[in-house]
């Protein structure tokens, strides 16, 4: 990636569903790596421990189900998927601390090597209720994507995306939706964009 730009969107909360596919596919965030999943969620994203215990019942780190959030570590390039309870036998088996966890065999996340802490990037994927309830937190933190990815996202939105209480700022420059599309399409397709989304009630 050759350059770095920033885009800040201010949107009414009812626009959050527009980011659903985006969040399911995964977004890259800059974080302090080398920490446990528990510390990442509570310390860096401010998610209450009670919420994690009660609502985020299924977690995958680098595509392996997690049982112990305090001994599972996020490293640069890690992928972390968060979900509330999934239905069926498979959902029960993958659930954190499930009595059927032994059925997973060797796919569970364990014996993980912790590396020295530092600034890095991880990919966060959100599903079902967790996506609805936490999506705004991660988008507000700021996600990294290419201008081509941003173009694909914006192209899927209707012309009223910024209508009403919506606003867009490319750096410090305010833009309407049409101008925003032109600005994104005029950028290098590989240029890195830091997207932050602020949702208003």
C-alpha cells in the first residue's frame, strides 16, 4: 500500500446494518498485540467483562475455537471471530466451555505461543447479535482498508446514505456522498484508508 488517507463518517445508528457484510467478512484494526483475547476486548475496546461472559459465547482465534480467553493471545496478523450462541449441535460444540468441547479434537486453540507485545493488526469478524451490539465499537475504533474495498462498500449504498444526520470528512474536508465517491475512485486502488464511523442515537 502506497499512501494513507483517513475518512470519518458520522451516521445515524440505523445505518449500522449497512456494515453487516463488511463486519462478517472481517475488518483490520490496529491494536496492541501480544496480549490475551480477554485483555484485548476489555482494555483496548472497553467491552464489559460481564458482556463477554454472557453474550460472546463463541470465539475463534485464527479459525480455532477458544475456551480460555486469558491464555489465548492475539499476535500481529491474527483473525478473531466473535459470535453469540449458534444453533444446533455444531454451535453447541464450538461454544466456549461447552460440555461437548472434547468432540472438537485437535481444532481447539491451545498451546499457543505468546510473542512480545507491540503495535500490529488483527482481523475482527462479528456475527449475529454480537455484530449488532458491538459493531459500532469496532467501527468507531477505526478500521484499515484499501480504497478499492471502500469503493466497493460505498457503491453498494443508496444515494441517501449520508442524508439527514449523516456527514463525511476526508481528512478535514467535508464531502457530500457524490463527492466522496469521486474522491475514493480517484485514489490509488491500493491506497490505505483509515475509516472511522461515529454513530449517533
